[in-house]
């Protein structure tokens, strides 16, 4: 079991810490331990997307996802597939290889 401790950084509607905590059910999928994401993971993706209402929020979440991904061993390919497999069109890329400033 991995424990993730990250300093909370408020980004208006949702904090980065809240977003990462909500995504924890997706960890087995994101680290290639599971073939598909489970429904709590997909619900988290939808909720994070709903809270990502400004460019500032999106950029902050993107950067925090990148930091967490490297520490947790997230597969970039799995991260790129997550929103599609969950059926959510996201405003925040859960992709450790993307440029968060664009």
C-alpha cells in the first residue's frame, strides 16, 4: 500500500490534495496492476473534471498529477487512456508527459 503525502495547494474549487486522494482508487489501473479502471476511479475523474473550472485550476492540477505520477510509478500510457475508458471528456490531462502550460 502506498501512502501519498503532498502539501495541500488550494486551486479554487478543488485542492490538488483532494484531487489526488480522489484518484487513489485508480492507482491499480494507473500503475498497470489492473486492466481497467474501477467505477470509483471513473467517478473521481468526473468529479475532478467538474471542479476544474479555470485555467489556473487545470494547470495546478496538471502539475500536481505530474509530480505524483513520477513518485507512484504511473504508466503514461495508462494515464492517457483513463478519461477515455471512463467516458469523461476532461479539461485536465491526467498525463505525466503533457506540457501543463499549454
